[in-house]
C-alpha cells in the first residue's frame, strides 16, 4: 500500500473518492493475503509455491454461473497455467485440499 498523499484530507468531500479507492485496495490486498494463507501459499494443482514468478489467479471453487460467490470459502489461488488446465479440461471433480497426490496424478 502506498503512503497517503500529503495534500489529501479524509475530511474534505473533494478527496472522498481518493480515500474510498484506497480503502478498496487495502481490502483487496487483505482478501488475497487471507486466501494465500488459507492454502499455505501453494497452488493446489501443481503443489508449488505461489510466488514463483508465475501470475496468480483466484479461482471460484463453485463457479459463479452455478451460484458460487466471491467469498473466502469459495476462492482458491492458482497459477495462471494451472487455472487454465482446470477451466478448459475435463477435470470436474472437486480436489481434496489435503491430498496432493490426487492433484499431481491428474496433471502429470
């Protein structure tokens, strides 16, 4: 999060948009942090660390089209390539987050 601009005042209406945007960014950053910790900073598909240089995407466990929500319980972090494998493949079964063997066997 970037430092607050010194010429901005949270009590002035003219700066309201600036501080609302700042609050949204802080919330989004906190949300991602919670998701990453929940999955121990690992991609559940390849079982590698998330911060290995690959782009990270948030995947809906229950797709939005099937009534899934953008809630912590329904989001998992995946590498971009792993997300594509899940999205565009026949891999429809829900992975057991504790069992890494099942996930590795499907994509190796």
